[in-house]
């Protein structure tokens, strides 16, 4: 195998339990976003645009839909003969089999996979953020600083800082202190969960961490503090673009509603760093004779016969005659039957809002209505 | 069932489409918002589990090659079988109407002799329909036919350039004509032929290379068993600007879409990964097909809009086909227009064609 400068390991095994019904049947990275995309598309597309051609995808929670979606990686040009995308589920060894117990443990169990490529650096990603980033810039920074490890950070509002892992840095951007969700943050640089390690450093620290019975085997909680305590060269690389964690229903909803702005914070239409997806082969969408579509995003394969306003309509969705969809997200394959009303709601994949039903969330400060994949909602 | 392989002929004379085929073959003419004409025969072959497809290439093949690539989308990127690109020849005067030039088959005879299929589906690339060749192949075998021609019963004007079949009571073809005779059985430029019989034709007519394969079949109807198979779904045929416009507008009919875009037999095409279409606050779209990547803030009615088209506020587009990457400025009015790719229409421009005579706008023009 040819030696690689940098390979990526993408953590895609988490449940994303705060997304409720949306992750009842699938893992969070494969939840639909922005109509035609799935959350993992953003990280995978970033890899290919950053010329990273070897990606290990670590799976664990309900991986079937994710596996089928990733297939051989060709949708992201990751079906390379030397490298490419590899799905890495937990496996059994001569001493028995175990689940991945944490993010660091998942990488620990795949040390042999990484060694096959003999990389100089390893990029650790998570498959649940919305952003476009050239990892090469971060890698160049990491190399220039001769860092053992580099963490991507983003400036957050001081009042939100308690929700993140916060990095305190010196003038040279070297991390002097890391605090996970601090009550009284002394910096606004939040970790984005994107790390580049020198492979020899990572391997050593993973082995140490594995042998530590008090460790929870997590990068944020255990590995980074361990490196800082060892006075290793840990640096923070500042990212200025859009980055959004969509871990809750509210942030998932708001991030998509923002796409409807005339100049959205996150621009899907920007041609450089186009986001790739394993797109289907549906025909273009059809807008009916009596339909109205305003300030919305509509995907291929959909048929709109009713009214759609301020909404995101995924692939292969049907909105019947007389139906009204407002301020809502219809995931791929959803059906809104004739004269039904869907307001401030998220309708799961292939879910059906039956004729004349009213599936509505509350106004701005109230909850967003949510129905899971393949469920039916009937008129009361 | 015997193994089937496919041959798609894309080497056509396409002068009747004016600028639309100036720098592309008819087979790669954009159609239906995201497709090219060749997607239909190719998808039919994919959906019929045909794993070896020879494509007789046109003289101008840049655009077609760009679209076909390695054939991944049609399941033809394979170790065994897959795409075979077969060079086509330059047209002569005598062959202006030809679709299956005999000399293109003769010069590519090794593809036919070496292929694994005992049956060969030969298809043109200007007809739009969704069909499963396997059921026809079963009938072909059961009937003991050498050749089965696929046709559709429909009204087609006399000077259409189509071929018409006379069929006897036993389903056998008794005549192949250039003019319809009463109840028109229009040949869909698609046939199934036993490989041995195709090789026979290539041997018998080796010296008459200006002929079309259909001429040779017509000459041998009394000795070769040529049967007909009626297709009853939607079939569109494109050989002029008017028929291109008509077939495009046909897609606005729900029944046509249902017969063309069948979930179990999807039409595959090269994926472009455009963003979804975005409708702005002043968008007003009725009875139209809109593709991904469009940004719409104007009025659109009875139109086919391809990928990545921008329609600005106050623009009004009716009964038109707007191809990919077109920018339509504010307050532009278009009616009965076919606009090729990468066109830029400046604010306030007004263009009105008629149904029978749509205005075409050349690729990359700025108006």
C-alpha cells in the first residue's frame, strides 16, 4: 500500500438521541438535511475537496441505512483503487468482541486499519456537522506549527460558550487549557470536533488511554486533556466559515429554515466545494396547475399540487391538491395528502399526513411538530 | 432466456434541429429537465439487465462521451461486458435518412461476433419510451422469429421520417414503408434480432454498404421471419424542433410522466449534484417541470426548466424549454422559446415564437 500523508477517520456511530423520532430507525449521520442531502454528505464532500482519498467510516448505531447510503463511496468519488472509503463496524477478535465504548475507543480498535496506510497524520471527523471546510488549510497549519495535534476551533458567543469544549490559547495559538462545557468560560474558541493528530502521537495516546481504567475513552474528555497534561504541542486552528451542529430538533430546524434566506449563512449554491450526495435518479419536480410555491426549496422527484410556503421539500415528496405546507420540512418520500395542513412541522421520510389532517406545531416559542419515518398521521 | 446484448446507434443526420445539434449529436440532446435522449434507450437496457452495450458513435461525439463517461450510471462500468464505443462513419448523400447504417455494423463486426449475447437489441436514440426488453425477448424466442420490430399504433404525419409496418394476421411484418398506410404502425427504431441473423445480413449485403439495416430487413421479409411487437405506453419521437417542443410539453401531462418515469424502471442519467431548486418570494410557477439548482423569482407557466437556471424577478416565461445554466434577467418575456445551455438573456428582452415554430436561442449567446 502506498504511504499516505493524511487519512480521515469519520465517527458515524452515534445515535443522536436528541433528534428523537428522526433517529429512531437510522443513525444521525444519515438523517436528511436541506432537501436532498444527508448530514454525512458535508464531511465526506469536504474530504474529497481536500484531496483526502482514504476515509474510514466508523459505524455502530443502526448502521443499515447508513451502509446502504454510503455504498462503495463512489457518490463522493471515494471509490479509489488505493484508498477510498471503508466502513468500519466493531468486530470480534481472539479475546472476544466489544462495542466501541467511546470516540477514542473506536479509533483504538482500528489501529490496524490506519497502519495499512502508514499515514503521517490522521484527521478525526464527526459525521454530524453542517459546514464546508478545506482540511488542507488546517493540515498545513498543523505541519507548520510542528504540532502533535491540532483542533479546529470556531469563535462562539460568550453566552453560548458553556455548551462547548473551550480552548484557551497563547499568542501562537498553542492550547494552554481545555475545558469541556465550562461554567465560567475564559475563552470563546470552541472545539468543532475536528482533530488532526500526528499518527505516532495518536497511536501512543490511544494505547495509554486504553489502559487507563478511569478513562471514558472520549477524545474531548480524555485524549485532549491527556495530551495537554503531557505538554505536547497542541494547537488550535481557527475556522471562519459557517459551522453548525444539528444535534437537536430546534437547531436542525433552524439551520434549514436559514437556507431559505436570500443570502443564507450556508450557501448550497456556491459552486466551489459543491456538496456531493448519493443522489437518486428521480426526474425533475413538477409544479401543478393550481399550485403555489413561495420562498421554498424543492427537490427532484417531487410533485406539488397544493401550496408550499417557507418550507424545505425533500426528494420524491408529494403535496396533494388543496394541501397547505408552511414553515415545515418534508423529508424524502413524505406524502401530504389532499387538503391536509402541515405548519411548523418536520415530516419524516415516507411519513404520510393523511387527507384533511392538520399536523401543526405551535407558534415561534412552542414546539415543532415531528413525525418519524414511515409513520401515518390521520385527521382527528 | 438467451443472453441479450445491446447496440445503440447514435450516428444520425440531424439537420432538422438547427442550432440544437450544431455541436452535439442528437443522442446527447438535453431533454426533460435533466436527461439526454440517449438516457432512454440506455436505461431500458439497464432495466432489462443487459450487461454489454455497443454504442455506434456519431461524428461529433464530444458531448455524448462527456455524458456517457464510464457508464456507471447505467450499470455498464463492469469487468465483463459494459460499454463498447464503436466508431461510426461519415454520412453520404444517399444515407441522409438512415438510422442504422449498415456499414457501421460491418466495420464493427468483431463486436457482434465476439459478444456473448445470442440476442441483440438494436435501438436508435431519438425515441423516448420506457420498456422492458426481456418480455419482448421471451415472445421473440417463443415465436421462433429471426427479427422482432417494436412499434406503436399512433397518428403520425406522412413526412415524419418514420418507418411504418404492415402486419399480417399472424403478427408477421409484410411490408416496411416510409409513408403510413391507414392504421399507422410506427416503428420505434428498436428491434430484437438473433445474432446469427444479424451476421447473415452483414455477409449478404457486404458490398452494399450505403444501405440501412432496415432496407435489408425490408428486402428479405419473404424469407426471414420478421415479427412485430406492439408497445402501448407513451412513445415520443424527436427529429425536428417542433417534435422536440411537443415531446417536451408532453411531460407536463401526468399520464405521460407516469408511463415514462416508472419507479421500478427508472431512467438513469449522469448525476450533477446541483443544489435543490430554490423559490424566492416572487416566484409564481404553474404546470411546469423544474430541475435542481434553479433559482426562481419570476413567473413560469407550462415550461420545462433545466438545471441551474436563474429566473429573475418580474420575468415571465411561457410554453418554453430553458436548458441548463441559462440566466433570465428581470422583466424578460419569453413565449414558445427553446433556449440552449449557457444563454444569458438581458433584462427586459421580449421574444415570442409560435407553437409550430418556436424560437431557438443558440448555446452561449447573450441577448
